[in-house]
C-alpha cells in the first residue's frame, strides 16, 4: 500500500456507468476552483481552462470593499464533457507557486456541509501532496474533493481530507487503507468529525502524555524505561534546545489508552529521579491549552471583580510627590485599607493610582469626601474603579453622543464657521504639526476673535466683545455716523424712543437718538470680576472643583490668556483659543504648571498659524 505502487496510484478508468452516475447528480457544467493565489485573475484561468473546451464564463470571487481575491472562482463551460475533461486534466495545476483544487460546483451545499462521505487521513509523509493523495484514493470511488493541509509556506502539515460522493465509497476507503503504509509511514484513515462534534463527544481517551519539570540530567532512554513499567511505549522524546540541552519536558506515547491513564495517575506529582516533582497529564494542542487558560483567567477575573466590587477606588491627578505610603495615609481616616498603589513609569509617578478598602461603605465615604480635595498642590479625582470593558463601552457611548451633538450643532452654523483641518491632505491631519484643530473662529484670514477674557482686557482686545469685530472709532466720534465730529450740524433725531433690552447694539442706537453734539450718558461700570490670572494655583484649583465644564474652560482660558499675553501680544487670543479647543482640562492644567510645556505648545500654535496663513495666501 504505497503511493509508488501503480495498483493504488493509477486513476481507475471511468466506464459509461460511472459517467452516467456522475452526470445524473451533477446537472451543470460548472466547476469550483479553490486554493487560488491572490494574484490569479480571470484571464489566467481562461487561458488554462480553454484547453479543455469553450468556456462560457469565469468569475473570481472578491471582497466587496477591498476587491481582493477570496481564493476561489467558478468556471462555466458550454457542455459537461468539457468540464469533466478540465477536472481530469487541470486539477492541481500550479499557478503562482500554488496548486489549484478543482471540483464540481454544487448548487445545493447541504450535501457538502453534511460531511457525508468525508474522511480524514493523518500521519502523511511530508512529500505527499493533494495530487498524489487524490491518485491513491480515487481507486475506491468518485472523489468530490481532496486536499492536504499546508502551512503558510506551502509545506504539508501531515494530514488531509478526501470527500467521496457516497458514504459507501468512504467506508470502503477507510476499510482498505487505514493502518497501511503510504510513502514509508503508517497512516490513520477514519471518518471526518467536525470540531463541534469532537468537542461534544468529550472522548477522554488518549495515548500521548506530557511530562514536565524534568531534571536536565534525565535522558529520553531513562524516561522511556521508567514509563515502560505501565505498558508498551511506542515513542518517547525529551525536547532540547539548539545546543542539545534539555528543556525540562517531553512526551511519552503508549500503545493503548489504559496504559497511558495508569501512567498519568501513578506518576503525576512524584519524584522518580529525586529533586524535582514532575507533572504528567494528557498531551494537548497549543490552541486547546491556550483556550483553557483563557477560560480559567476569565473565570478568575470575574471572581476578583465580584470580590472587590464597590471597594476599589481609582484616584488620578496625583501630585508627583505622592507615593504608596502617602496615598495610604491620605485615605486611612475613612476605614481599613487592604492595598494602595501609585502607578509608576521608570520610577516616576504616572499621576494616578488605586486604593482598595475592606468594605464598600468605607469606599463610598472616601469618594464623597475626597473627590476634588486638594492633596499636595492638585485637586484629586476619586471614583469607583471600573473594569476596562465597562470603561471602554462608556467612552464609546460618550464619543457617539459627542459626535451626534457636534453634527446637530453644525447644522445651525453658517458655512464659514465650519471647522477645517491643517493645510494638506483633505480629512487628515499631517504628523508633526501639533495637536490643534484649526477653525476660522480662531484664525480666520482677517483675524479672529480667538479666546475673549471676561475680566479686564487690553486695548487691542476691547473691540472684540459681543462675538464679532467692531472698528475702533476716534475719540469723540458719534457711533453710527462715521466722520461726524461733535459740534457739526446734523439733523436731530426724534426723541423719546424706547429701546428693548434684547435689541443688539442698543448703545449704538441710543447714541444715534441723541441730539448733535451730545453724548450718551455714561453708565456705571459693572463690578470687576475676579481675574483667574491673578489667582494662586490653590485658589484656581478650588474654583475648578465647583465649576461646570464650561466654566472650567473659561477659568483655564483666562489663566492661560494672562500667561501668554506678555510674550505674544495681539496673537494671545488666537493662541489661547487654539489651546482650549485642542486640549482637555488636565493638559491645560499641566501647561499652567509647566512654563516649558506652555512655551512648546505656543510655538506649535504659531507654526500652525503661519502654515494656515501661507496656505491662504497661495490660494
């Protein structure tokens, strides 16, 4: 029973009865062509199959999005005789270094998916390919499909599959070939079982056992001698590295299951050679072993989450001087702490950590009292710790809501207020130009208002209130009448006009209603608000804790405006607006604390402004 014997390897002649049976079940002249290289196209297949006869159509199936080949195609002939000729002569032809696999196209896939007539062959010699396997098993019936499994390099994995047209043909092949020698190796042939059925059967029988934690001095001969006490050993090996040194584990294969089970029960946890305690168990594939480890870890993770639910706190915005001991001391007044840990990066604090209490009540009190409290020089954030999956889902929902709100707001904006990216590729931000998104709101060609402080402003910014620019007028000029000086004759407007509090620019309208040469009465200035630029870090932090997100942004912007104004002058508003739009509150606080980081971001913003202006000039 060798592939070199023509009694098995030669394809049996097809008689008229066989052809009639084949054509009765396959009414079309269509072929399925699988295992195609991704570069194979319709033209190459047309050249190949036109040798067998006129081809009606060819279609290589491709991905709808990427248009890459899915690795299979359908070839339709005008008559079934030409299709059968192509199946006999062109099967396993090599295209782009990969043999193709041809079979009849079945319009009803139920037979193929049922697995009827499908057999599994293992322990094949590496030199056996799909073509030679097909030649061997074609002696027992009509083969619908035949394939030897290969790796990415095209090398045989030592097993394959053959599907016959009927179950009787498959049973005959199993009976005749199972246990015989093909190309010098004894093969196993049996019915193919899908993975789901193999797992469902839960067959505990095994003959191959895994032995680990072996001393380096133990040899394969010693291992085989010891395990031969439990039954006949067919093979035994200790794995070694490239230098021939033992890796401390090996495999022992018995002839029958009972001997293997007896060896596992007797040898597991013993010290047969003194020193180390060995482990013996069923040898499992890496994929199955990894799946079991993942399952165990997932179960362990759920147990830990249930155990520490409501007791583990997440603390962030920690000062760099806070270590594990200081973090524990900060939270100890609220109850018994089981662990306190500050996360480090190369020995330096990453600014966040975890505190685990013994009871949920203590953790709840700590969250209530400590969230927003000043620890060191920063207000800390304290909340119950969330698992990564829960946090990821929460952030995704937030991003979706933010995107939806942004889309709703954009519908209400004029076209000139739509945000735009840096000059360059549309829809993408080039690398190396900083983290800011530009918009005409911040840096329009004619100058934008940028960030507008609510407190005292310099003269250059005084005309930017109300969200738009107003041209400064010379002192004494009457609003709404350019070039008219006090004392010049002009038509007197009607007096006694009432103005609504909601009318825009009512100061301008009131000035227009005054007689010539008279100014509108001066109103008392509003009380001066607190200027965040003049606050200390601690005062600013305490104000941020009780502020809404919009108020926090305004407070931080005013503090940044005060820091940027001395060096940037007229560009201060634009740069501050860019920083507020491109960074979150934590990063803004870092810029306030770090002059070096602030100067770096200022330079990035200036570079972005220059690039935008150059792009505007070119256009």
